[in-house]
C-alpha cells in the first residue's frame, strides 16, 4: 500500500478520488502520459486495495476505498505514538541531566 502511495502520480489520483469517483478518462486527462502508462498506475492502486474500478458500458469509474486509508491512518498514528513516547523519554533524561 505504501509503495502505491509513494509515487506522486498515484498519490495525486488518490487525493483526487478523495473528492469523489471519476472516470479513467477524466483522471488520465490530468497527466502528461500515455493512457497505457496511466492505466498501470491505476492497476497498482487497485491491487493495493486503495481504489476500486467498475465498468458500466464503455466507461470505467474509479472510486476510493476509505477502509484502506483507515489502515494507513492507524499505522501513522502508531508511529506518532512511538515517536512521542521516545521524545518524552528523551525529555525526562535531559531533565535529569540538568539536576
């Protein structure tokens, strides 16, 4: 999942889909790349579980999967708690050194 978000194009697509579903052609129009190259980005996002696509007639629509982002948010919150605890321990250590 983080590998998928690590690419600027894919991150931008996820940010755009945060505002609502969009067709592949609407999404692709925002990027200066050939459609097959753009489709590879969408396939990686879909494989990671961040988006889903659905085809109706000739139009394929992409939708953000919010539960996938919940997992990312949980991971970030855990890292934030760990970093905060380490900084608290460092602060306590430095306070003891001053006395």
